[in-house]
C-alpha cells in the first residue's frame, strides 16, 4: 500500500479495526462523501442470501442516507453489470444493526460476510450521482472463510 500511495500522493492508507482503508488525504476529500460515510443509520438489516445490489438499494433507502441525497440533489448511480454472476453477501449472511455509521456498516459486512471482499464509494460530479459498491466472490457450496 505504501508503494501505491507513493505513486499517487493524493492518497493514504490505514488499517482500521481489521479493514484496510485507502482514501484521499484531507485536502483531496469530497465533503459529500465524507458526510455520507459519517451518517449514523438508526436501523438497518438484510436477510440471508441478499445480493450486493439489494444491499446497496436498501442502504440508499434508509431515511438518513436519503436525507443527504435529497439535500444535495444527487442520485444513486445505476448498476454497472457485466457478466453472468450476481454477487451475493453469502447464503447464510444476514445483518441487523442499529445506530451505526455507513462506513461502520460497510466494514462490518466486509469483515463478517464469507464472500464480500471490498467496498468503494465515489461521486460523479458531472452526472450528480454517487456510487456505493460492494464486491464479493463466488461462494462455493459448503464453504466458509
């Protein structure tokens, strides 16, 4: 990671609570993305066998995130689908949390899902959209991390 951040001095990295974070340095951060990541969600849950896309939809459907989206006149970026695999959070993975920030929710999924490996958030200023994306690998039958 140090090699990567040396190649692009706008970024830094840290390991926080067992999750690797790569993010822009203070002077390069987007204030809207910072606000979204820091928003505290009162209640959030997903059932077993939830797709990454459904997870993202549910996150953007929370009143707390919707309030920020509407106040800033932005939309959620649409699906970027290529291939035949629809990524899942895991057949047996479910989540039920309260009073957690968006970044903490995303980190919890990465840490506890048997297949989710990374998340990202980015803003497209020209289209006034925000993308929150989880990526997960295939879950073989009967597998665990």
